[in-house]
């Protein structure tokens, strides 16, 4: 007589097992993804399964009512104390008695999928580095003395086949008390990425292990606090990077470090403290102790990277932009100031791609996975520095481009950060040249009834990055700005909104009494410089790849999420492509951090991928300047922008005047 | 024509090499022990060799004058700048041209022997864990960006075949500056025991790597500062263990931790600070920066061990005396408060044998190597707790015995620590019962002319541990004390030096006006208790080993160095053995620490040996009490002490009186 057949669903894995085999043991033998923390002691309930009954014609099995052993005392006690869903069994208690089909529900799978909320919808498959393992440790014996730690190690080897685990000194301090309090049973958190113990608790640990995914930007630090067993985000939040007081952008912070002895140390202390405080705040928001956080995954640009790990970023301020270290870093969380986390907590920092293309770009590559597509994809992470990735499964290129902060509203006459009251959307009627706009914090357009009342609280305070891009693009489409970027006069354009500003003109977007929001000629020039740099970077990558166009464009970054693809194209920020192939990826760097937090294979993947990425240095490429000059026109002096031409006809206006010409020559 | 024959002396290793092969390369190919830091660049001079000339009949070689290439420009420059001894060549520059015999002088050998100064004369073969490696690192290239660290790693792999080295964050901070200052050449200190970089300097590092061997005792902390290339001790010193203010002996410190919340933390801070300060002081004494110290090896008893690593020792105060960890520890020096050492410095703590038999006992085993002898050896490390090792190459047993501090002069009426003015040697004339003695700080006996003048500075202040042992033994030999430990009266003994002290008697060793130093009946009892515990421990090990005697007795410990074997035997502290087989090993624990510091194979050896050592727990052994009681007599109630009887005849006196009997019964 053959042994009973056991089929696990949804994997379909099957095998014959002797009658009496516990379901958990059968699952392990077949490599079925069935969780367990207590290792089969019937107390953690992680191995819950749902046996089927009746006929399964497709599987060729009929399951008898007694295919599993009857519910036993352990299961009954668990059901009484905690409650088991109807039909559910504990996989470690139920034994196989006959042919059976067993469903492993998602919550009993370690590698369950977590669906991403953001636009792209890519899911994260849970495979956290940190997992819990309960063990029973032998009691000390005077006649065969050995340390409690050595017996714990032996138990982990025996009961979980875990060997050579590193144990930080900080955990040794609490070990003896935990063992005695737990009656020689403890739950150990093991970081499998590093083969290292990161926490020890008495008895069965039921609270989830937490992790922090951090996107450490020059301006803001954003973090998600995640449950590492379910992947659920328990709290999200951000704080300003306190290094701003040392310099608005990266290069001014590098300068600060160069000009002030100990300046790098100050900045390191500032960012570490902010990061630690953010962890504490997110934990408080989620109602959990920050000490339960056992892992932090951090993505950041190279300057932030060096300042975080305590390395002076001075070399990043000058060619050849040498990183102190480019590989991924695995550190004690306390080594980078994350003192509020558990004493054994670890920090993983993604690898940097180059001196200007950091771990944040690596995280974008991880999130957007251009290496897994056929289509030639350009990924643009727009910020103070833009990082660009171009490629597909065959080849991947990267560069950064010094766009400056104009896209973030800086260097713009009425520019401001994206905050309530800032103009974020703009439309201009091509016939009347009249604008309408929306501000952050209000869903109405400025010509909708009730707009004035609705914006009374915030006021109309300025233009943010996406607003200025739309404004300039709309001005170009409405014939207010010509291809060279000149604003016409009231007479040339035919609207009194074009007002003289010295020798140039500005376009009056809004006024209320003596408060006015104008788009000035200087604003247009600032945007042209920024977009030329961005486009030139993209072109340089395309040269390197030997292509004239791209199939997909992905706009990444929190700011990228707010850019209208059509307007970006009109401006010539990005190469010409079919508009429906231009998508926003939201905070791709942050999502990449979360992937690396929740799935340890993602770490190995990005570490290997970064080695494959070819870096193109814009600062020394002779063609960069040439591309930069040609990209100054709106959308471009020479590139055809054929897709754009198919959807938008740009007015063929020219406002070049002797004045403007002379002025530019005199500069 | 065969290639030239190259023979290296003193190893005798030989091989044929093509004409033009550098001597260093030939040495490496043959596995000859020839040092090099610069890796053959002709700048470190570590590979100096001395070619022979003329006929070597025993080796069957005749060396022609041109057997090596002529002195080249690199060697000339080195000779001009630094000076080369006559006939010396740089092994990396001189190439083989004909048959040649090459002597590798001791200072060019990595594994040179360092002769031990102390009594046993055992040598240490140098094989330090930390060695220097100079590398040329590729300069950064924008087109193929990689971190400076990654290129350093590549250079170490290429030029020294060193791979997967760990690098602490603290060293990353100085890496970029070192590379640039050194013109892309740096010297790296690699801890080969841990495969980890522990320091990085620009260019060629010429100063030696330093290491600290620490014997961390309950009372004193002693350390040697060593040059890790030559093994030379640059400075030695000791400080009082500041934990003394929390309790004189180990158990009172454990009690302090139990009774006072945070008491263990206080004691940890105190010992770490003292250790760090000692390192600074020794460095100052040697005229070197403490930051040049890259390794510390520490031996200590289990309570000191736990307090040093920051673990509450409370479990060591009660059965089953469970250690938090027993294995050897490899830590960052800063993790145990050694902040003055180099930022990448490491600390190695030897393994503990059991809850009462610590890393200090392991160090004694390493130093005295009973596992390498045929003779059954008893090693006694006398201190507040005595640790005992018994065995030979076949088997090794260990136990500790709670002797208490009497052997250190504590609990003795006139007892004091070993310091100038303390009586350390005593002789009593068996006929006259008159004593003479010596005090620490003076080479004269008390009956020598000039003694009074010579001791004027120190005075005569008390009796130290070795003094009381000799005094009691001499009293026994002179018939002043009987086998049961009773001091006779003046009438019974026949000397007015036996003075009544209440119902008992004392022996007047010295008086000056109203200042007197007596050996009281209470002192005898205290010594009896201590020696009984020590002897009972030894007997327990002998029981376990199934023997009635031992072949060798080694007295270890700083105190052991001062105990006279004959007096120890008369007292019955140690089992009977031929007197010339009882030797002192000096500070064997400290020597073991130095061995583990200078020779990394010693670490592997002691780690393996500790696993082999069988532990015997005295606290729970039923026979311990029985042995203890029998050992109360001087020398012993039942054991024959045949060897002793052959050299010393102990007077058959008995001072038992009704008084003494009643008094003892009433207790």
C-alpha cells in the first residue's frame, strides 16, 4: 500500500508521506512555503493550514473526512485561547492519515506577496532578511560547563540548522536573563542576510519584527515603518533634512565641509540625529517600541551616503568624484546613530553606482527594473541632481546631470517649495492667452466658482516646480514664448499679461492688489538651463547606447510624480516618445528601499545589477556641452520630437529683438 | 643546463629557479620565512638577506662571487639613506644568477623566536595576527567608477592574495586622505586572525605594530606592551583594579552587582577606564602613540571577564555558575572601552574553561602546556581563587577551589599585600625557636648587620602571603605548631616568643617598642582553611584522574613565583612530590596572554584545548568536603607525604588541651 499523497496548494507541490507525518514536516520536506516560529511546538500558530475535503478531480484526489488526524489537545487549547478560523488546523499538530489537499493561506506563507499601492502596481514578494526562530536551550550543567550562548548556538544548529551566527556584544548582556525568564525557551531574531542574531526574547515572541525603509534625500528624509512578516506599512513620515542649514544643495554642503574644519562631522551628527528621531516618531505613530525595529534599509545620494556613514564628502566635490566606498554596506544600526532601534539592529545601505549616481539611483533601478524589460527605457529621477538610467535587459547605462534646483522652484522669481498655496498646475488658453491654475491644497481651478473662498486659508503664495514647468510649457503652446525661450511683448503676443520687465518681458499669471505672480524671462532661462542639462544627460546615454530614441520614459522621484508628461515633452525635458509610454513611478527610490527591506534577494540582485550598470560621466563628456546647447531651445533646436508634433502643434513665433540680442552678447 | 640552485638557511629549503628570479620570489615559492611589508618595492628593507660565498661542502654547493646580481640602484639608494649591514642584500632586488646559499637573518623572519625571560625559558615563536602589507591602489577613473575601498580591496587581492577583508567604518573615514597623501600607496595592517583591516597609513609604514597583553586580575591589572614584529616588550606595568572599591574579592563584587541596580554597569565602566588608562600609560612609557596599538589580548577570571564585556556576573555567584559565553571573543577594542587604541584595533579574550575556571586558567594551560608533556602535571594558579589543572598529553582536568584571600595576606592579623616593608621570607631555628626574616625592598636578613638601617625607609609593616606561608611552615618544622595547627604555649615550646592571646597562643615574629608582629592561632586557622581548600581541589582532580600522586607541580601566578616549594609542601598546600619537580612558572597567565598576542596559532590551540579540558566542579563534589577535612592537618591527616618525609622530619608534637578542645566544640 502506498503512503498517503499530500498536495499543497497553491504551489501544487506533492509527495507521499507515511501516515502520521505532521503536515509541517511534509511541507518542509517538499519545500512548501509554510511559516513557523516555534518550530512545531504548537504555540506560534504561524503554520495554520486549511485542509480540503471531498473530490478534487483536477488533482486526481479524493480527500476523506479523516485524511488528517483529529483535532488534538494542543489545537483545542490554542483555539480556546486565541481562536482558529473554521476548518483551520495547526500544521505542526495535524498529521497525515490519508490522501489530502492542503491549502496554505497567504498569512501562513513567509513569501506572501504585498501589492504595491503606487501607480506601477509592482508587488513585493516577502522574503525578509530577519526571521524569528524559537528554540529550547539546554540548561547549564556544572559537569559539562559551557556558556549560555554556546548552548543557544547549539540549539539553533540542532533545531533550525542555523550555524556560525554572529552575536553582537550588546545582546549578550540580556541573554542570561532572557533564557531564565523564558524557562530555557527563547525566540531569536536572525538576520539571514548577515547570518547574525539581532534580538533575543524570552519564550515565544509574538510581536512582529519591524523594519525601516529610508529614503534619505538632501531636502527631506522619508521613511516607512514596516511589519517584516506581513510587509504592511505601519507608519510613514518624513522630516526636513537638518543639513539644510549647512547648505541648500549638495554642492553647498560639500563646500561647507571643505571650508569648515569638522563641518562634515557636524552634518553627520545632524542627519543621524534626525534619522533616529524619525524612527522614534514613526514607532510612536504605530504604537510600537522603536526597539522592535531590527533593520533599516537606507537609500541616498552619494553625498548623503558619505555624510551618513561619517566620511568627509570632499572628494565628491571635485573630479574624479571618487567614492570612499561604493559597495552595499551592512552595519550595526548604532554605528550610524540609529540608537533608538534594537541593540542588535542592522542597517543596510544600497550600493552606489558612481560618485554622482548614488544608492538612491540603485534603488530606482531595483524598483523600476529596466533590466527586466525588452523595451529601451529611460528612467529620470528628477531632483536637485537628476539621475538617469537608460537601458533594458541587455544593457544598462547611468549618469547624473547637474540640473540645479530650478525644477524644485528654487531660482524662480516666484518659486517656492511644493506646499499649500503653491501653484502646481497651469493652463493657458491659446486664443485669449488667459491662464487658469490650481494651487496645492485645493481641487478647484482658479476660474471655478468658489476658488477664492477655497484658497482663502492658504492664499496663493508662489509657483512650485511642477507649476513652473506647466507654466512655461503652456506659454510655449500659447505662443507667449518662442522656441528660443523669449517672452513676447504685449504687442507681439496680443495680451496685456505680457508686461515689460526692464528690457525683457514677463507673463502675469496672477495678481491681487500689489501682489503679483509673474513668470519672468529669468525664470524661463533658469528652466531652460535645467531642462537642457537633463536632456543633454539623456542624449549622452542614448549616444552611448547608440540609439536615437527611447521606447519608454519613467519619471521617478516625488517630484516626478507631479510632472505632467505632456508638458515635460513640450519643454523638451525628456526625449520624444509616445505620450502613453511616459509614466510616473512615484517615489521609486523609496519603493526600492522597501523592496530591499522586505526581500533579501532584492539586495543580492541590486548588488549584482550595480556592477553591470555602465556609468557615463557627464562632467567630462565633450558631447555633453554640445547636447546642452542644442537642448536650450523649446523643445529642441535640432531633434525632431516627432511624437510630440503628432499631438501638439507649437506656434511658430519668434520674439528675437535687437535689444535681447545685444543684451545676451554683452554678458 | 639546469637552473641555478638556491638554498635558504637556516631552513635548508632549496629549489632551482631561472636566472633572474628575485630572491624574495624564490623564498616565497619555497615557503621560506622571509618578511616583506612593501611587497618587493625595495623600500621596506624587511627582506634583507645575507648571501654566502665560497664552498659549502655539507650543502654540496659552491657559491660564485656573481651568484646574485650586482647591487642595483634601489639597494644603493637604500644603503645611502638607511644603511645596509655589510654583505646584506634586499631580497626583492637581488636576483639569482648562479647556485647560491642565502642566509635569512632572524630579523628578516616573520616567525622568529622570542626567548622568554622568566624561569621556564619557553620561547614564543612570532606569528602575530596583525601584519603590514603595502599596496599600490589604482587611481579612481570616472569612466569606471568604483569606491576607493573597492580598489584597495582589489589591490590587496592582486598584490597579497588577501580577500574578503572586513573593514570597520571607523577606518573608512581616513581612507581617502591616506590614499591621496600616500600617492596611491598605503600600508594596511591586516588582522589575519579575523581577516580584517585594522589600520591604514599613507605610503610605507615603518613604525612597528603594537599589541597589548593583559592579565586582568581581581586585584591588579598587569599588561605588557609588545612590538608585534619583534616580540619585544616595550613597556610593562600594572594598576590596581579599581573594582576593589566595590568588593575585595570576586564574590563580594558579584554581591555588589546583585544588591545594587546598575552595580555591574559601574564596575564595567571602572575596569574599562582603568584598562584604557593603563594602555595610555604604557604607550607613554614606551614613547609611542597609543593609537599604534592594534591588538589587545586579555586573560581574566570569569567574573572579570563578564564585567569587562558588560555582562552582569550574577549567574556566576550561584550554582550552576553558568557563563554567558565561554568561547574566545574577538571584539572591537572600543567595544570594551579601549578607546585610546587605534580606531580599528581588536581585542581577543581567551576562552573560559568553566564558570569558576576562566580565561586566565586557559592562558596558564597555554603557557605551561601540560597537554604537551608525558609527566602527570599539577598546575596551581594561586590567588583569591585557586585554579588547578591536572593532566598530561592524554587527558587534562581543571577545577577551581575557593581558597579565599588568606594566601594574599588578607584575613591574617598582621597580613598585608606584597609591598615594601612586608615580611616575605621567614626562617626559624628549630633549636632556639628564634626567627629571622626578610622584608620586601631589602636583600638582608633581619639578623644581618645593617638590616635596621636598610629597612628604615620602608619600616617593617606586616606579613605578605609568601611570608605567612613560610612562617607557618617554619613554625611547624620548629615544633611551635603541631600537626593539628595548634600553637604551643611558651612552656610547651620552650620560648617566650609563644605568648598567650586569650585562650590561645601566638608566636612573636618581631617587636619594636609597642609595635609587634605576631602569628596568631587565628592566622594558622585561616591558612589551614585556605590550604585545605587548595589541597582538596587537587585531590579531587587526582580522584577524577584515578591517581594517588603527581609527577610535577607547577606553581603559577605572580604569588606562586614567591612561594617556596618546600614550605608549601610542609604546609600540605600541594600534593607530595619530589621537591625538584615543584617549579614556579611566574605569571603564567600573563605569559599565556603574550603567547596568544604574538602567535595566532596559539589562539586556535587554546580554543581547541579548552574544549578538551574536563571540568570538575568542586562546589558540588561530595568528596570535596571529605578531602577538605583531611587536609586540615599540617601537612595532612592521612596522606603519607613520603617525598617530604625524605627531606624534612616534622617534630611529633601535640598541643591539644582541654581548653582548645572545649572552645572548638562550643563554636
